[in-house]
C-alpha cells in the first residue's frame, strides 16, 4: 500500500501518517523529519535545507527527490509506505511517478486532509515539537502528560521556528501556490481521497481507515 498524505502544513497529516504506519505495519517517511534530523546532525544537507525551512520556503526539488526515491526502494518499503510531506510540488510528483513506473509500481492512495486556513493558523501556534525525537504535540488538542516535556523521550518541547506565526503565513502561501495543485494531479490519476481534517484526531483516522478499505 503506497500512500501519500496531502494537506496544508498543520492539517494533521503527520499525526495521521504515523497512525497509518502503525496500523498497517509500513514505514512512515517524513521529508520534514529527515531534514530536521540532518539539521540536528549538522550535515551538509541539513545546512542547505535549514536556510529554506527557516523562511517557510520549500527546499529545492533536487535536494529532496533523490533522497525519497532512494528511501522508497529500501527493503522495509516492500509492503508499502506512507509519505508525509512529499511530494510538495508537481515536478516532485512527476519524478516520483517516473521512478515508481520504472519499478513497475504506482501510488495507490493520495489522502487529502482538508482544513481551512483559519483553523491552521490557530492550530500552529499551539504546536510543540520535541528537541530530542521530533514527536509533535498540541497544547490543547494533543497535550503531553507533563507540560513542555516529551511523553516518549523526556526531552524538552519547543515551538519550532517554522511554526512561528509569520513563518506559518508564508508556509500557507507556499502551500497554496506550489502544493495545492497536487490535489488535481492525484484526482486526475484516480487515487485522490478526501477526508475532513477539522474533526477530532481519532475521527479523522477512522475516516482514513475507511478510505483505505481495511
Ligand atoms: P514539514 O515537517 O513536512 O512541514 O516540513 C518542514 C519544512 O521542510 C517545509 O516547510 C520545507 O521547508 C521542508 N520540506 C519538507 N518536505 C519537503 C519537500 N517535499 N519539498 C521541499 N521542501 C520540503
């Protein structure tokens, strides 16, 4: 089962992608997490990506496409995977389709988690990320057991630079301009499924499970 998660930044697609990965026993591949891990480890890729991410801009296609195409060919991806944060542009989607076609493969589902911009802006200010393992929380909708402490690894939770209000606005603009056209792209490919992302996290997940038909 090869799944792509679509939706604005903050629509909750990362949270849902993790739940899908867990339920279906497939890897969760988040390009944002890959970049953040590279930033943390001070790699060349991390240094390059950070300059774009901190401004709310997309990292150039050439820094992300090969990375994903390599990743989906690893052994743990044989049964499928859930891609979170990729593709984010039409050229990225085309590159993925080409790479998969060469392997005799294709995307099975593109799940669009729909949330209006107003809700996104309210949500992002409450988002917190763990400096240790990258787990994400929300002060209201998905609070950690102890304030500002990660349930999983005990490290500190912070408001990511790219979740700050001015950057969120920029990320939404970038989303509408560069990523939203993917909804039509996958509709034409006949694999688009839309779910309402404004309801409770567990309800969104149930809607997704229904869509995936398992
Ligand atoms: P995310 O955690 O998915 O919201 O990603 C955080 C940031 O990483 C984005 O705002 C982009 O700067 C960068 N990024 C993640 N995935 C991609 C991608 N597929 N293409 C370009 N930039 C990306």
